[in-house]
C-alpha cells in the first residue's frame, strides 16, 4: 500500500465533516467533491464550483477574508488542488484564521479517467502546504481523524489549516448539485445577508 492509498469512503467522510455544520460556509472544487458535498445535504451555505479547476482554495481564501467572523471550509480533490498548488503560498501569506481546506486524496485524476495523480505518485499535499507556510496541517486516514478535524472547523483563529484525507479510489454514483451559476451566486449571497435582486 503506497502512502497515497486510502481506505476512507469519500461520501461518509464528507458527511461526517459536515455534521452539525452550524454557520460553516463551504466551497467545493471541481467534480467529485461537489457531488460529495451535494450528497451530504443541500444547503444555501454551499457554493459549488463548476469548471473552475484549481480555483477552490483561492475562492475559499477570498471568502474567508471577506467573512472573517464565519468559518469557511474548502472541500476539494487532490487533482484540483494540484492544479492550484500556488494558492497554498498565497493562503500562507494571508493567514486567514477561519479557513480550512479538506483535500480528498485518492491518488487519481478521477474526472479524466482515474490516471494516477502526482499524489498517487508520491507527492504529499500536507507536506507541501507545511512548506508553503500553512502550519496547521494533518493527514487523515480514519474517521477519528475526520471527527478531530471537524471539531476544529468552527475555530475562527486556528487556521489556515489543511487536511489531506486519504480516501479510497473508485467510482461513486454522481449526485449532481445545481449548475446554474446565477442561481448559486444569488442563493449564496442571500445566505450571507446581501440583498439579491
């Protein structure tokens, strides 16, 4: 078993992360992480990124800086985070205490045919994040780790934090969230208390 191989069920892990979510705002990355978030329960505090590969962590950073009194969680995959690897450097320089990033790492590019990703070939995203200057990093391989990470999500001063969650590779049924960008934007803005016209 390589260091990138995980056994956690992705859907169970995301559902456990979001249990009793309270005021948590959640940004999901491209593809499977959006399906996982939607499957865990539709919520107006969910913002699904469709076709914005590599952008989830940066959108999360912008939201965390704009909403410093609200906890922000980015849920993304290893392939999407690898595409936006430079975002970890920017996040480290800004140090938003309310930002958490959960990288669902199965070691594969799931959206393009399950080719091995860089993490599947040995790159460790939590080590890269630590090297970038994100001091609160962890590798999670069991549900006890998920629970511990979940308990830290509401801490507005403990971030930024990044957890590499080692999930099992494999296909799961797609649970498709809304795709209408205008609807998602307006719903999310309304949830934040902005007037939506």
